[in-house]
C-alpha cells in the first residue's frame, strides 16, 4: 500500500457565492501556488503551472467560498 499523495496547495477567499465573482480569488490562489512551485529567482513564476494537473475545490464559507487549488508534488517537473 502506498502512502497518501502529497500536494502543493494554495487557497483564497471570495466574499460571494456567485461564480461570476470568483475571478480574483482564483487568480490569487493560482499565484500563491505558482510561488510555491517556481524557483525563487524565476522571472516567470506562472510558467510553473503550465502542463500541470490542477485540482480545484470550492468550499462554502458562510457568505462566500474558499477556493483551493492543488497539484501533486511529483508531476513530472
């Protein structure tokens, strides 16, 4: 039996339950995830997200939602 797969993960909160209002929270979560994946001296951190499998989770958080985006630690990069 193998152990649980580890992931990089980042989240952000949106103050609305309407998906049309989630753009900034999605972008913030993606930026935080890219910062974890890219080398510190990288000039194009967001390139670290290209061709990676990403998992999206949206959790009800009272008046809004928490958006979590994660990716496996070992995805061939």
